[in-house]
C-alpha cells in the first residue's frame, strides 16, 4: 500500500501489510513496501526507525486510523521533539506501521473505502456464508465445518436458550478438538495460555456480556467469539516470531549500527513485538539489541516474561473452588426460574433448601480462597 500521510501533521509512514500466514502481501499496487523501507535506509540519512504494531480487532482501515492517531499524538509533543533533536543532532526518523489481520470479518482491501450498502439479494445463503467464513479462520477440516453448521443453524432457531442444547455442546467440542489451539493454562505462551475449553462455561459467562462492537457473536454463538480471541492471540505470537522477527533483522542490517531501532506494541501488538525480539520458539538472535521497547496496555498474561510462576498451585486450587461455586449458582438460577414459572407455589422441598445451604457454603469457600 502507498506510503501513508497523517491528516494533520502531514508526517509520512510506511504501512506494511501481512496476510494471516505471516507473509508480506504482494498484491499492493505500489509494490512491496518492505523493499521500499530497505531502500530508504540505504539511501537516506536516517537516524532512527520506529516500528509500531496494532493489536486485536485490526483490519486495514483500523490499522490506518490507529497509526494516524498514534503518530499525530507524537507530533503534538513539540517540547519532546525538541529534546530529541538536541539529544540526536540531525534527528530524522522513519516510521513503520505493520499490519497483521486480527479482526474476524475485517476489511482487508487496500482501497480502505466503504463499498457501500447493497440492497440486492445475497448471492450466498447467510448460514453457509458464516460457516465458510468461520471455517476459513479456524482452518477447519470437514468435521469441524459440519460442527460449525450445527451451531449456526441452532442459533438461527433460538439464539439464547437457557442452556446449550446437547448437539450444540458436542459440536463445540468438535470445533475445539479440530482447532490448532492448545490449553496449557497460566504460564504458557500467548495463545496457549487458556484453560481447557468448556462451552457451557463460556455460554453462561456471555449472558452478562456486552457487545464487542461491530459484528456481534452473542448468545449461542458466544463461544465462537472465544475461539476468535484465542486464535488472534496465537496469530500475534506466530507472526511476531516469524515474519516480524525476519523483518526486524532486515531493518537492523540495512540501517547499520548508527540507526537506532525503537519498537512499540499495543494490546495484542505487545505479543507481536515481544515475539519479534524473541524470534522462532524464543531462540532467535537479532543483529544487535534494539534501542527501546514500549508495551502499551498489553493484552497478555503478566506472567509472560517470567521463567516460573511460584503461586501456580495456589491459583489452580482457587479456580477449583470457583468452578464448584459456578456450577451451584447455575443450578440455583434454574431452580429460581422453575419457581417463577409456577404461579401460586411458594413452598419448597427440604432437598432444595439443602441445595441452597450448599451454595452458601461454597460461596464462603470461594471468598476464603480469594483472601
């Protein structure tokens, strides 16, 4: 895509787009942007390179908006810029925004404009369209595709039942088994640091959720939204370790020792840039250490930079108590619903009273665990 220009300060930056597999896109009408960056480093008297990475929910238009805003914010700090010029005589930066697709159903065309609203009849069945789009994002095999169809068809019939139907619950388990996502809990690498997938747990939690904005996957489709989150987190790590790492090494080689390199990430972009520094499987070697790293609102575990988690056992014990309490709360909600649906019945049985006492005991245990 062309070299971008911010709307107010008219500063220029390179926007380099990669695909979902971490390959730099070759369909840019202006040529391969990384080649233009390397050419500039070799031919212009540049002093500093700034590499920026957006996070989750980023397509091409969103990447443009974010990088425009970030660079405009830097340009609005004249005192800091003056200090930089004093500290770095001849200060001349080159700014780069890397784009990796992190928004399901995002706009990935280079034009970036709104195609407009069409009132023509859809060319594809909407259920099949959603199945196809989600299957692509999960690299789905035929059995997973069939499971997705089961889930989506059921959602068109009743989007928010009291609990997941058995066939939908099983379909979600098929989708999870067919995904490439690991479930190693706290301490694992980003994307694998989730707990074992529980469709009922995700569905129950979604009942109080608000929309993420844009296309909403609520109700019975909420666990699909969960898959999107972890898939994009996994993609951030893989992109940073491979294409991001290789690109950073190219920048360092072309710029030489006199050009300082600064890296900044936001949200899942913190995973991208951290993986850029670590390289494939955490074993890569950069040409030299970078000069600065900024991690803004990192959407990753606070344990990501630790070799060990001392309280991991304690965390597992607390979660066990919390899971037991959640199961009791679900049972109590169903019990209360059955009372509301039976007008004139205000009494209850000893077994239900015992269930209520058990719920209170478990709640007390959960509070004790937190303390």
